[in-house]
């Protein structure tokens, strides 16, 4: 119980306190969510991805994480469609339901949680952990995969009637994280030392600002939306995302042979709540947006409990 409380107090509560601060700001001031989102998407995320890709050795495990993510995404889609057929969802709700299960909040909650957990995690390694860089390296691969797929496949599924895959791909290629990935791969290929340039400290500062800004922005976004909890499908999607999702991740972690910090990171990253991007997609295409918003909010609230269990289990299943 002491370990469980430690995780709750030191890993989960700080995360939700930052979200609550953003929520309070959003309720009391007219803040631009769009402005904050653009800061995160166009500055902080590219800097985070660039720095972490530049400082990590891209071995076969990194490729395996991408394969894992693809297998997980496909399995989640099939599961969502099976449940939608059983519950006889109409086409629009079926697509919104699939998105709420397939895409999680790796960019906001996942990133912050991994940073907090592996910055000081005696319940995992017995002392101040030296494994933060390894955890962030694994998370970057997941973050990049989710960023690309949610902005292509997610938009295509969420608005099939008004968009197509080609437009979604073009939209994704315009995201700054894509050229950031290409640039860092080129620099690593030619052995260019970015750390000696005056740009490197700027990238470090931007990277370090991502966790706080992303969580506060999430809180502000949640404060701007109206919701209730009368839809059974909302609870069902939250249960799948927060309970079935981690179980599915454990299965694929075993099949792909991940261990230690990488396995812990993957399990935690795929146990976070529904990504707010799914609600934005639903609002963009006016497709069951009330359901999508409620799915984000309810899964975020319930994750305060489920994530505590997942972090505890991760340390037991995948010891270092």
C-alpha cells in the first residue's frame, strides 16, 4: 500500500494538479487554446523530438517499438469495430468510437507521466533512476507514431464523408515534427555535432517547457468544453482505453520481447486516457462531437486511478 500511495502522490497527483491549474485558468480567463496548441505543436514538440532523437542511439529496439505501435493500433481498430457492430452503432458513432480507443494522450499526459515517473522512481529501481533518457527515447518513437497516425488515419476515420487520405497525409507532412525528424536523421548520418551550436540551448529550453505547457493547455481545453456522463458508450470506451488497452499492451510487449525500462515505458504510454485530438477531429467534422468530448473527459478523470495501478504493475512485471 505504501508503494501504491507513493505512486499516487508522486507520479499521478502532480500531473493532475497541473491539469487542474490549466482548468482553473480556463474557467476564469479568456485564454486562447489555439495559441497554446500552436506553441506546443510548432515549437515544443519538434524540439522535444529533435533533442531526444539526436541524443539516443537508434537501435533495432526503436524500430520494434514502431512495429509494436502499428500492431497495437490495428488491433484496437478491429476491437472497436467488433464492439460497434455488437452495439449496432451508426456509421458516424462507430468511427468516433474507434478513434477514442485507438488514439491516446501520449503527447500531453503520456509525456508528462513518463518524465515524472522516471525522474524519481524508487519503487522501480530502488533509488534515483538513471533511466529517464532510455524511457524518453522509447516514448519519442511512440509519440512520433501517434502524432503521424492521428493526423492521417485519425482524421480520415473521423471525417470519411468530408475528407480523404491524401488530404490527411498532406496535412501531416505540414507538421513541423516531420522536418525535425528528417533533419535529425541527416545530422546523425553525417555525424554533425548540434550540441556545439547556439541553437542547442534553445532546443533544450523548448524541450524542457513541453511537459508543463502541454498539461496546462490540456486543462484549459477541458475547461472550454461542456459535458455530461449519460452515454453508456462513453463509459465503455473509457473502460477499453484504460483497462483493456493496458492488457493488450502487455500481450504485445510479450510477443515483441520487450523488457525493463522499454517495456515499462510502453505499458505506461499505452495506458493513458483518450487523446484530446480525437475530440478536435470530431468537432472539425461535426461527427458525434458530444460523445468524443465526453470520452476524453471521462477517461482523463478515471485514469487518475487506473494509471496508478499500471505504474505499480509495470515495476513488478518488468524489473530493471
